[in-house]
């Protein structure tokens, strides 16, 4: 009789015992490691590698941030941030006669680099140009401002119509929706997991992304991309990388991965912003889909190394690009079930202080 099955059984038992001891050690020591920031870092340095990828992504992001200022592509985060800061200065009440002296030199030089690189998105360049024109029109003369005004006039396209600049609130389009109509849209947006075997039109995805792009983002950086797969084989393959699609993944006609870009920041302190900005845009994307007769379901993206590797490979991501969440998209099956999912109400969620 072969000893092999018995040996395998014993090995399994030993492994279980060891895991049990490890978990007991973990439970017993965590209060100590959780008592101080340095000890917590020691814990994640010595006993757990679960933050490795995040640490690596943040550091790689910082390196890439610096490179991106030399190797300018279709968008420039520093330019976007500084132009945003200038716009805030321009709308300040009362507006100061001199502002932005601390970063106007950096902004003009960044704008010059972007113009020379000739790869910046046309609308982004126009926005930066127009805001800089308005800034130099209204700001009072100082040695710093005068130097930068001169530097800017050497690169500005004079005579162009200046339109991408701050405007008054009452020129915004009137809102055609009232509260009840908006509530109906919110009630119609439910997590849908059962879809018709009907492809999702690329044009509709573009429309929904245009709506998503109007979401707020910190300093207007918009540090995310939406990777869409609207051929079923690929959609299923991508969505299967996440854990929460078990049982319904095979009927997905389209899946979207929201990917955050940590190279948008020179400092670690902003590492969470990709998740906030990405989620706000994702919400607008899902609501926009609903108005286009498309249903969606957000899908959790767990930070598990093997899955991260899988997704990175499939999407050809750089180490500083991090999946934030997935979203399934498609035409709902009419009698497909929707969990009731009781929501909390304002009495619970709204606290008056
Ligand atoms: C970040 C996030 C991750 C989610 N992950 C999953 C998931 O992996 N699988 C799933 O079936 N639903 C997932 N959902 C859908 C939630 O279960 C659903 O939003 C919640 O139950 C409320 O239902 P509703 O969206 O219909 O209002 C996720 C939702 C969010 C916001």
C-alpha cells in the first residue's frame, strides 16, 4: 500500500498547525505593532509584504512625476495644478492685486516646455494659455511678475480668443432636472449583474466617459483612465481577475477597469487621491450609462499581489498605475434580479453639530 496519501495528509495537518501558530502570533502581537507608527511600519516590513506594491507604486510614481515634466505627453499634471491655482487666485473675492508670485515662474516655464514638446492636448494648452493671458492682464507689476510676463509674451499666441477662463455662476446652463427626477435616476441606477447578450456600442461608452470627465478632481488633475473591453471574451477575461464576479462573470458583455495614476503627485501625501478622484468619475460614468439605457455594477478590486500581477500584465500597466475598481456594463435582462440592498437614511447618515 502506498504511503503517499498518508504523507500528504500529514503534510496538510502540519501546514494547518503552522498557519494556526502564525495567526495566533499575529493576533497576540498586533496590539503592540499598532501602538506606534514606527512599529506598524516594522510589522509591514518584517512580518507582512501586503503593502509592498503600494509602497513601490508610490515611489515609482514620484520618479515618473519628475520624468513626466521632462518628457511631456498629452497632459501635464504640474501645468494643470498650477493653472488651477491661478484660476482660484483670479476668482478670489476680493482679488489681490498681486498673487501667485511663488509659482508663476514655475508655471510659465512649464507652459513653455509643454509648447515646445508639441504633444500637449490642444484644449489643455489653450486653457493654460488663456488663464496665463488673463493673469498677466490683471496682476500688478512687480519684478517677478514683469520677468514672467516678458517670458510668457515670447511664447503666447497673441490675438487668439481668450475663452477658457473663469466665468460667472449665472452663465452656467440651467439645470433641467428637479430633485425628484434626479432621485428617479439614482433609484434606476442599481447594481445589475445579469445582461442581455448584446454588445455595448463604443459610441455610448464615449458619451458616458465624457460625462465622467466632468466630475470634480483634486486640483483638476484627473489622474485616471478607463480601460474598456466591449468584446465579450476579453470583458469576461478581465472581470474574472476580480473576486466579486464569481457566478455571473460569464454573461458580461463589457467590462471597464478604472486605473489611477500615481505619477500625478510628487509627494506621498496625495497617494489616496487617485481613489477619490477615480471613484467620483466612476459614479458619474455609471449614472451616465443609466441615461443611455445601459446598466452597470461596480466591482471591487482587492489588493492581492497575484491578481495585481495578472491585471498589470493584461493592461500593460506601469508600476505606478493602480487599478481602482472594475465596472461591468451592459443591457440588463428585463427579469434579472436586483438585490433589495436597504440603504441607510438621512437620520443615520446626517449628523448636525
Ligand atoms: C467599490 C464597490 C465594490 C463592489 N464590488 C462588488 C463586487 O465585487 N461584486 C458584486 O457583485 N458587487 C459589487 N459591488 C456592488 C455592491 O454590492 C452594491 O453597490 C451594493 O450592494 C448596493 O447595491 P446597489 O448598487 O444596487 O445600490 C460593489 C460596489 C462598490 C461601490
